[in-house]
C-alpha cells in the first residue's frame, strides 16, 4: 500500500512539474478577449461547457479538476499555462489533448468527443473496469504508464502533403431555416491517415467547415439556400491542416433528394438549394438542409508538419 501511494505521489508531482514548464515568456497587464477565449476553450474541453464568474474562479476550477491543486503566479500566466498544457504541448511533452486522443485511439481505434470527464470514464473502465476520482491529468498519465511501452508516446515529426484526401462526415444537421452565416459545421474524420507508419490524423479527429452564405426560404416560393465551405482538419496533435472540399460521397439521386448542387471540382464549395434549375430539381419555398452523416471528401491544401505517433495500424 505504501509503495502504491509513493508511486501515485511521484506521478502527481511529475504531472504538476510538466504543467509548470508551460510558462509563457510575456505577461499581459489585463485579461483581454483572447485570454477569455482560451478560458472558454479550456472549459469546453474539460467540462463540455463554459462557466460564468470571475476569471480567477474559472481558472481555479480548471486547475483543481486537472491537477488537484492550484498553481501560483499572475492570473494571465496561469491562463496561458493551462491553455498550453491542454492544447499546445512541446516537442518532448505532448499536450493533454494529444495524449488523450492517442489513448482513445489505442483503446477504441478512434478518438472521441465530449467532456473530459466522460472520455476518461470510458478509458478507465476499458483499462481497469472501474472509474477513478483522481485529478484528470493524473489519470491520463496513469493510463499512459499502464498502456504505452515505457510510458512515453513515440512522437515523430512528419509532413502531411498537399493533396492528401480525407473522408469525413457532417457532425450535425444544418438547416437554412435556423443557421446563420459564419456558423461552424463540425466534420468527423472517418479513417486513420498514416505517414510512413506514423499516425498523423486519427479516425474521430475533427475537421471544420462554415456557412459562407445562408438564405432562408421566403415568400413567393423563394427556396432556402446554403453555401458550405471547408476550412481545416485537425491532426492528432491539434495542428490545423488547411483543407478544402473535394467531392460529396453521395449518388446523384441522393444529391437530388436533398436539393444539392455541387461545384467542388472547380471552386471547392457545396451549395444546398437550387439556383434557377439545378440537377432537375426546383424546391419552392422550402428550407434546405445539409444532413448529419453526409459523407464528404476533403483535401489538404498546404504541406503541413505535424507531430504524429509511431503506431501499429492493426
């Protein structure tokens, strides 16, 4: 029992030590919008929602859940520290997000979405048959020690080349009746992508598109219209891969059923709803939708270096 407690203490000290490495070089004199955004993104990652209250209260809540204790120093330093620890990492110490994704991929052969608490509970139950109440970062480190050889992710720097095709599906239904221009549309990667035996993009990783134009259905039989553009895909280390829409993985009949015109071969966007007569269909006075589950092929548009993980495909 004493040996187990000693090992637990060592891991906790190690996790907190790693956390303290992510100190930014510049301190800000006030909490600006970018720092508030970092708090919100951190909260969404850990809790699945953002909280009200002072920045200090919100940071303390994050530190308690992740580390089991609060850190010292200027508040702006702690905000940046948390963000780097969760999302950025270093060449030697991957981000918490990357560690979690690889653990999920190794266990379930795909990464997951949702609050960190839910994702960790599934991993705990898969690995040990029961959940744990330890701080989240400690639990991730403990799972890495249990499931990965030498307890270290074998990182490799690789290039995801321009022209790389990724198959994705739309993560939620979007309707011209309720959507707004600029709304983000989540896309979910459907296949692993390896570079020379290195996992660069995992099944379940996210890609992002947005609605460049939205027109609601109106009077005089005016149909709704959506113009959808893909912006990026995320590598397993969180690096953004610039991307564009390449094609829709649907039959012509399926495209007609949802009122879809498609110009990806030349301009890289998807238009939902007719402009004049498109594909033999003219929808009169109805809103159009981009259905959840619609499969698309997107293409990386720039050579991009990422930190991948040397992994067995099987």
